[in-house]
């Protein structure tokens, strides 16, 4: 992964999420800052694409756990009861998270327009999963963060 892009990702989230908690600088984009690990909390997952700039987090769905960090992203495709906790965060290196809410209609439209066929076979599908971050995904997330500076362009 590109170290310069990762540094910019951290700096941009840190600049906008300058106080504890969640902020929504653009519709559907949530940024989170936490200076300490959190206790286990219970809630409902959202259809979302989640990246972590700093720190780490665990999500629990039933008896399965999904840990992610700056090297791994999480995708949630359904609304389900979950538990979660921020595992790594300090005042000097706070947890910085990026959550892009996913519109299922738009996701389906993009899949159709891409022309790629749906996977065939008996692959195991899960409503929540974690995968490695690559430079293309980090670059796309950075482009979304750049839209904070030009919010009129964000709707496009």
C-alpha cells in the first residue's frame, strides 16, 4: 500500500474528525475518532464500506468475529444485530474510521453497468466480511474525502 496515500488518509480524517465521536461531513459519509479502546457495544449493522486509518476494531456477528485495521476493510451488506469494540486507540494515535454508507439500488446498478457476471458456484457468502485493502480502494476513499472540500461536487 502507498505510504503517502495512507498518511494523507490519516491527515484528512484527523482534520475533519477533530473531536471524539462520529461526524457526517457529507451525506452517507461518517468519520469517527476515539482516543481510547471502547467496551463492547451492541447495535445494528448498516450496509456500508468501512476503512480504518489508525487503530483497530472488532465486529461480532453471532459467534463469528471480524477484526479490521488499516490493512483490512470491512463490508456489511445487510442490517443485522452486531456487537463491536474499538480495540486499539490512544490519545496520541486515535482510532480514525471511515464509513461510506451503501445504497443497495446504486450498488446493483453499478454491478449491472460493469458488465461483470455474478459469481457462479457455491462460494460461501456472508453479510459481513473483511478483506485486504489495496491501493485502488485507498485511492477511491481519498477521492471521497477530497469531496469534503468541494461539497457541491459530492452529489455527483
